[in-house]
């Protein structure tokens, strides 16, 4: 925990306690007040010193500074959690097809996008790779659509027992800061639109970012 999370509530406690004491001052139990109060015996003939203002100052200062301490700790915890989610979240998509057919892999995190295209011909033609800047907002959109696609596939699979991802498929894996998810979809995304409209939205989002088609 940072020093300011302790120091600021402590300073607030001191400020409130002293402030209330200065405003309400001290007096005797019968209401008599004198500049001599604070010296021994000043209220001996007036029912003793009235400590009410000091007690109120202590309670109020403790409540306010305690609330501030826990509030600052809560904010700090949220910042740490958000930082972890941003840094750890990712999206990966890998196409798999018959031997010698083109394929690709796509990896996205909160700072960059890495795309690799493989010709598959085995004739010495090197893979083509590009790297682009990313952002957490873009990654969140991709993760949101991926989550919906996974849900759509699960629903469709339960309703269609013969559904499967044979032949050309795309494997998707992502982590949203809380859980890791893996699933597969058919390669031909246009035909899959009947199953999940989110698939077309995802491919459109990626195509606009990469400036070319993925299928």
C-alpha cells in the first residue's frame, strides 16, 4: 500500500480533531468558560472540565479518516485490477486447413497486433508478417464478439448434433482477465453467418483494422 493511503487519512484526522477543538473550545460542566481552562483546578468549582467537544472531535475525525482510508484503498485496488486486466488480456486466432493450403495466425493484445500469413506451398516462399498498433478498447471489442460467437456455437451445437468443424477451421483462444476460452469455428465465415451474426461483425472489425480480408 502506498504511503499516501496512510498519510492523507492521518492528516485529515488531525485537521478535523484540532479544528473541532478550536471551534467549540473547552469549558466547564456548568457552562462556564475562561482563558484559564486547561490549567489544573480551573474548573474545580464548576463541576469539572467538559470533555464532550474532545470526544466528538475524536469520533468524527476517526469516522471521516477511516472512511477516506478504505475509499483510497478501494480505488488503489481497482487500479491494480484494471492494470492486470489490460496487461494480461489477449486474443489469438489460428487457421488450420489442408496441407499446402494458405493459413494465418493472428495475435492481439492491448498494445499490438501481430499477423502472419503462410503460403503453405513449401517452395521456399517466406511467411508474410505485419505488426500494427493496438489498444485495449479495440481488444475489448474483439473479446466481446468472441464471447458471443462462443455462446452462439454452444447453442447451435446443442440444437444440431451433427454440427462439427471438419476440414478448414479457425481456432480461437482468448483471455479477458478472468478466464481463458478456446473454441473452433468453420473457416468459411460467410456461411457461418446463419449461426452467428457476431462472426461477421468480428471479421469485419478485424478486416477494417488489418486493411485486408482474412478469408
